[in-house]
């Protein structure tokens, strides 16, 4: 009888722990990323860059693809190639840009950044954990509204890293 009581108590504790634990995220809303974006020095001033995040074709909306284009100094140079899974479960990033193809993409985990990151409140945020390339890299974050978009790196020590794009909607969608 005593063993029965111990087993029931143990099972109850284990079950409570399982029910109370949050399920890991496997998808996130990235609809706010879709569209054409322009980066300017300030509102109404010179254009610094462009980003179009759209499906590759009207039949294939499984991902949003786009290149960040640096337009400063009259030179239109791609700096990053981005791809975001339609369900937000993965994203890929290439620099200069490296080719990113569906069959060869690295899957990045959806993961919340550390609480000590001091992130500002935003209407929309999507986050991905980078594969451990080096100790300084940590997360890719996309923050914004339906009219603004900022994509940047958050370092492993929870400080802000490279800003990949910071702009406003330019209306091709």
C-alpha cells in the first residue's frame, strides 16, 4: 500500500511538470516581413538600401526570399541573402550573398533570446537561434510593424550586433 502511495505521488508530480511546461515553438508568424522595403538615411532623404521579401513564384509561397541591396554611393551591391520559411520555423542568411537553395539551407531553431537582452517592445518580433558558428553569434531577430522592418543580430552575450536591414515599407506587395 505504501509503494502504491509513493507511485501515485511520483506520477502526479511528473504529470504536473509535463502539463505545466510550455511546448517548444515550431512555428511563428512572419507575415509582417512580406513585401518591399527601403532603407533611408532619414525620412525623405537619400536611399541606402532595398529589400524585397516575396515568394519566388505565385505557385510557391512556402518561403519568402530576398537580397539586401546596398544602394549607397550609386553602387547597387547585394550584401545579404535571406530566406524565411512561410511558417517561420526556419530562416537562412548568407553574406555577400552566398547562394541559398531550398535543398541546402541550414535549419535554424526558433528560440527566444535571453531575458537580459533588453529588447524594446514592438508590434511583431520573430527570432531564430543561429547555429554555433562562433562564440559571438547568437540570434537573428526581425522586429517591426506593417510599415517598418528591422533585421539584426543579437550576440551570444545578449548585446546587439550587426544590423542587416532597417527600413520602411516601399509598397510592391
